[in-house]
């Protein structure tokens, strides 16, 4: 295994070269970089790995073809900027218009509203959407445990705020909405700690594991010479890449198609029994990653790395058996979108025929100038009273009926994209003229979000996996607090707080508040009713339901200590109260005069 490590030079997942890549690091690259010649054994092993990668790439490409066909239709009518039909280098076509099939943008806008609603409802940067805690039910946290989870959550939030996590997440929801499948790759970054990549439709291929979860990601994408050198370092680049790097100038913008594979770290070959297994990245890694230049069987790959946890995750809208791809809102809107484009074009054509009908003319006007534009004149002889210039037929389209049908299709598209949920307040203002109570709004919101329950559940599953990956990256950077002794061996729970869970918790907290209020109203007439409600647990459940910080809620141990202190204080007060009459009598007795002739002196036996 060690020999393989020396030959492949795999990077540990906490310090890959691309995790440190930056303009600062690029500035240290020499102007004339020299090619590093690999050993014969490395060349031989890479030939086996290259054959495996290219062959599996083509197989996954074939399996993806039906989905690719659907994606291209969705992109054509809804989101043309997030799909590549083919990944080809040096086409110089970036920035060209590709939305000529879209004449009505209702489907595009509806999908964008849905994606924005998911972003605001699941991972809004301006509110708490995640909590960390123990994965053991009813686990009693001490103060150190509470502070540990709070500090870890705060550090994770800082990383999210200072990386591209939220930008990538916004694009992630957009891809999920339109194409039903949205992969995202999470890499460590020396500057930002975390950096996320969102491949677009047409770039990636997926493979499923035995449990139908996504565990294989292949993709191809374009990179310039400058980008390749910055990401992989000169020593890992091939001769042709280094030649263009040494040439500089316009050669730096020459593109190559890069292949990328992430898959389980299994052996590809046995090396004829003469050495270690070919393809296994040493280090006990579960996953391996390979970068190479597509179509070029160079002497070595651009990068080989290993990962202990899965570096990518895939969100899917609707799933089907062992299909690694999902089907989303964009596919559900596709038929209505095509109908809407067709009707909108026909409506415009009908209006144009009314304003500018097709004209007929006498053959005598064939070589004479004629025009139907305003202010223009067509000259012809009308002495015999015959029509020389006339409309061929009269068009009387029912524009209101066509408009109404278009509006019905538009409304159906918005409903398909769940706009009635995410724009509920706007719809209420338009549809409801009377006063709407907050309770009714909450009920409508909860009812609407129930429709998206399964989808939100699948997105939450992806998020939980990614959060644990992010925490592992932070741990390798030394950004997590020391785990207290009370949490040794306790698994981590990632609780995600969506609008749906908030609606459910709001119902629970309202029930707690009403129960406590009712119990309080009975305590006067029936004092024994106070024993029914556990006030301590009620406060804890209520605080957790409304998302209050654990800093303001004492632990059970602290509460018991305070209760014991209060009990001791009450006992001391009772003891003092019992001894107070005797103490006062003794004080009075001490202040009483024993002068001769008084009753007290007689009782004391004093002489008269």
C-alpha cells in the first residue's frame, strides 16, 4: 500500500492541492514549469485506471441518455442557462442567447419562486434552520454539553456565512426544482474552510448503490490551461498543458475537457499479483476521486485523492426504484409549458393577422411598389371599379377566450410549482376581502406545506449528510470545540428546522400554553390539579418549541441544586421561626430588673 501511495501521490482529503489553490499559490508557479516524468509502474497502473474511468463514464453516459433528453426539453422551455447538451471545449459560444423557444416566461418565473421558497423555508441565512444535539432520545445534557453543541453550531454558522455555501445552496434548489436532480460537491478550502460546486444538467452522470442511494458521480467540464495549473499544480499536468502554460498569453485560455470521478474505493486491478491492488487509494478511505483529461491517455492523472466520508450529495424531487436520477417540477410543468408557448405564439399571430392581414392584388400590380404600412400609398387604376388591392380573408379571432385559456394554463403552472404555498400572503390579499386571522393563516400555511412533506424530507436527508461532512472538514481544520467527557460515545443529531417543522412546533407550543393556562385556572378551586402538570418539563418543551437558546434554560441538575438550596433555606427559616418565641422571652428576661422588692427577685430568691 505504501508503494502505491508513493507512485500515485494521493492527497489526504484534508490537504488536497485544490483545497489550497488560489491566485496567491498560482503566483508561486515558475514561468517555465518542467514536466515530472512518472515511473514505469505509475504509467502501467494509470493505464488500467484510465481504461476503467473512461469505460464506466461511457456506460453511465448511456444510462443517462433518456434523462438527458428530458433535461434538454426542460432547458429549452424553462431554464436554458443551466444545461449543456454537449460538453465541448473551445466553442466560444458562452453568452449567446439560448431562450428563443420561450415567448411566455410563466414557467420560468414559477420555478424560480419555488426555488426561492425552498431557500427561504429550509436554509434561510437570516434565521435558525439547524440545531445540533445528541442522537439519544431524552438524553440529559449538562451545562458543558449544552455549550459544546452551541459553540459547534455557532462555528458552523460562521463557516456557512463566510463561504459560498448559501450561494451554492440557492443554485442547488433551482436545479432540483427544474430538473428534479441536483448534485453538489463539498470540498475543503484553505481560505474559506468550505467550498461547494453545483454541476449543471448535462455535465454529470450518477450511479446508485444497493440501497438505491447515490454513491457514484462522474462528470465532465471545461477548464482553461490557467485554471488547470491553478487547481492541480504544474507537476501533475501533462506535457501539452505545460507547453501552453510556458507559452503564456492567449494559450492560457485554451480549454480542455476534464473528467472527474467519485466512487467507492474498490480495487480496479490486481497488477498481475506482482504488487498491491491497482486503483485503491491507500489510507483506509471509503471513497476515491480521480481527475483526468478526457480523451487523452496521458502518463498520469491530474489528481487522485481519498475521502473518509462521501464528498458529494444528491437531492432528488421524486424517485423511482433504483433510478439515481429524480423527476422534478420542471418535468411536471413541461406539457403545460409547451402548450403555453404554442398558444401565446398563436395569439400573437392572430392579433398580427387582424392588424396586418394577408393581402391580394391584381396581377397588373405585380411589378409596381405596394405597401400596407401606415402613411404609405399604393397606386393603381380604379376606373373600372374592380378591386386591385384587398385582404384575402377576414380574421376574427376570439382574443378574450384565447387569453382566458392562457391564464388557466399559467395558473396551472404556478400551482404545479407550489407558488400557492410560497406566495400565500399575496394570494390571500387578492382572493380574501375580509379580515383573516393569524390562526387561519397558520392553518393554511401548514396545510400547504403538507403537500411538500415528502420532498422536504428527502432534502433534509441530503442536508443532514452534508452537515456531517462539513463538520468533519471543520474538525480537520481544528475548528470544533473539545468534546466534553459527558458526551463521549454519544452520536450526533442534526435537527433541521423548516417552515413545516416550525408549524408543527407552533401547534405544540400553543397546546402547552393552553394546558398551563387551564391548569392555572383550576388551581384556585381544586388545588390538587397543580400536581397534574409538570411545570419543569412544560417550560423545557415550550422553550425548545419556540427555538429559545439553551443558555436561558437551566439543566435538570442545576434546577435540583437550586431546589435543594431553597429547601434548606426554608428549613432554616422554619427553625428560626420555631425558636423565635423562646429567644424573645430570654431577651425580655435578660432585660428585666432584679431589684429587691420585685416579683421576679422574689422568684429568684433575692433578699428583701
